């Protein structure tokens, strides 16, 4: 039987904005973030994978996501630095070497704005 894995991940951008999410396919989800298909990450140009955890339990993944979202920014950064001190993009490990598809055209940006 093919066992699924679930990832809790943290993305950031050049300004240091953090985004925490959970997915059952990290590669696909990163590609969606970088293609601008997610409103928040597209608006703030967030797409650099700086941290992730993998589990085979979907409930544990969602629980961990909620836990991390409740942490202070300083605590999140300390966690990230335990795995990725220089805050490098970990996405190349998933063979996602394409940079952002930004900048967007003005018409596309208006559609994504809140």
C-alpha cells in the first residue's frame, strides 16, 4: 500500500514575511505558490521554502500547523534556524529551481489584490 506523507512548511520572502501551510504534496504546493495561484503568497511574493516537517499522519500535520501559527515570530525564526540557519531556499531539494514568475502584469496584480 502506498503511504501518503503530509508536510507542514514555512515560506518567506525578502522582507521576512512568513507563511505557514500544510499539504500532502509539497512539490506541487510550492509550484502553486510560485506560480501565483495562492492569493496571500502571490500578493506578498512569498515562495522561498525555509522550513518543513514531514509526517504520515494528516491530523498531526494540521495540528502542528495550528501550533506553529500560534507561535511568536521570534520562536518561528528560532525553529527555522535549527534546520536552515542561513534561511536558504530548500526548494531545490524538490527540484523546483524555477524562480518566481513575478513581476506580474498590472491587470493580474489587480485581480489578486484584496
